[in-house]
């Protein structure tokens, strides 16, 4: 659970979208039956704190480790990347998948 | 690689820890938020500038100490005490190629801690001397 105390108001868009991405990732991790520690182990991370950072909506899954995250969560990498693009780069996602040529 | 798992401790930041972290973030004009891991370990997120407002530094307190990571999961410092973390992080930032914001933040933290460590004892000593010699000085006036 996130307890927030902000010193200034953050822009809702990017932050809100990252939080939604984090919630989705947490859902997927739980569906895969993994704890944050177990996911971190599968990703070869020293600590599991980054998993929490991402799930709480403050960090992003780095592009270079998206495939590893996807495989650890049992999701096809293209599906995983496309879903995260909705949150991380919504304009790019719209251009690639929603705008008709 | 095996993930380091620690026994559980208090779920909240202690007021002294939070005060130190908040004052650092405030002075650097970064906003901040707190959160926790699944196991309840407290995390302190330093939020970067607009438009992204992404996490530039994340401080987590685990049973054995503090872990500092950047917004991409790189561990940039780990130490048993908060001030030692800043020193370790500064070393890492100088050696590595972390983001500009992280480096600025780290440099600032290190400068602040250095100033506090060096000057607080001097101020304390001055106060002690004043208390000791003030009555004698007053006698001369």
C-alpha cells in the first residue's frame, strides 16, 4: 500500500498512468503466483525493492528488461510490451495501434 | 543471483529518518512520496521534474540497512546508516554514468552531510565554551 505525502502536486497524467501500469503488473505477478522476491529472483535482481517501486507507480519497467519481465510473468513479450506502451507511451501506442492509415 | 531477503522490521519510516529524507528532497526542490514493499519495508521516492515526474531516487529501508536505487532499478548505494548511503552513492555516481538528476541529488546530499558532520561538532563546542566562559567574561564587563 502506498502512503503519499507530496510536497507539490504532480502532473496526474504520467504519474497516474505509471500507477495504472504498476497495478496491472502487480495483478499479473499475483496471477503468476509470484511474490515480489520471487519475481526479483527470476529477473536476477539483487533486491526486490525495484519491483515494489514499479508496482507502486514510481518506476518503469526498463525496455531492455521487458522481455525478461514478460517471460517471468508468463506473458508473451510482444503482448507485454504493447500493454505497457499503453501506460508508458500512450501517444506512441495510439500512433502504432490505433491511428488508421 | 539470489535475492537478499531480510527479516521484517517496522513498516513506517521513523520520524527522524523521514525528517532527514524530506529535508534533503525539499532542499533540492524535488517532490517526494512514500510507499512500501509487499513485505512492508518503507520506501521513499524522490520525484524528478516535469513532465515525467518519474522516480529519480528510491531509498528503501530493509532490516540490514538502506538501499538506494535509481528509477531504473540500478542499486547505487547500500549501507547500514542513512549518511553512509549518501557517501556510498556519491562514490558510485562519480564512478558510474547515472542520470544527471541522480548525480546532482547525490552530490547535494553528500555536501550537506559533509557540512553537518564537520560543522555540528564545532557549533556544539562553541556553545559549550560560551556556557563555560560567559560568567567570567561577564565579570570583566
